[in-house]
C-alpha cells in the first residue's frame, strides 16, 4: 500500500482508482501506440518532463503551458494531459516510442499480451511453464514463481474433475447421506 495508509490516517484521503496510472506522477503508465500495442512510461521528475517533451513527444511548447508546468499542475490537469499524450502515441508504433524513450534514457517498458508473456525469455529461462499429467493427458501449467527450499518445484499430476470432492465435503463436515443427496440432486 506504500504511502496510501499514511495519507488516509493523516489527511483522510482515499486514493482515486487510476488503474495502471500513478497517484502523483503524470504522465505515468501505459499508452496505446498506432500498432495497438501499449508502451509504459514513467515521467517522474521535472527534468524527465523536459526530456519527454523535447525528445520523446517533440512538444516543447508544453513546458511553457501553465497547466503542465509543474508536477502538481500536471496532476490537476491529468485528464487533459493524458488525453493529449494518448493522441500523440497513436501517431507512431510502439517500436518508435520505445526507440525514442530509450534514446532519451527515460524509464519505459512493453506491456505484453498473454501470448507475449508466455513466450517471454525470462519466463522460459525460469522454467515457469511445465507439463503435468492429467486424466486427459499432459497439460501445460504455470509453475509457482515462489521457489522455497521445502516446496515441491512441480506437480506430478492433476486430479480428475471431482476426484477429491467427497473427501473435501467430508472434511467440511458433510455426512455420507448428505453427500449422496448432493450426488442424487446433481449438485456434485
């Protein structure tokens, strides 16, 4: 929760829901490029804002606009600024934006879709996709990212659908008669 509890306790502030945007830093978060891919950006300081305007979006005029001159002004006028940046990002593909951000030495990142995540070299290098046996044959599963010394690193197999239903219900206190009634009524 970072600083939010303190803002709540000491100022009575409930944070607005901003999705992947930042409460205090703007522009920050994903912006859609012309190739329908998102690029995440973080413009965290006054010097970052100056570099972003000059080198990335090529809009140095925004530096003199009172609505965007300071971090506080950018927060106050967040909707207008983000709308402007959203329109600008639609003018070029994600590769161009990442090239500009890299050249400007500003923090950025790709926002991957599921297919890109599953093919990501880091995911593959960590062995995060495993095949395990199941009653219908081998199935791919994601391994746990937590690697604790006493934890199994992989499952041996998946249970069949409903394989453990009765033992779970017994553990919850259901009697054999109640379980039979759930079977009879098509609940399980």
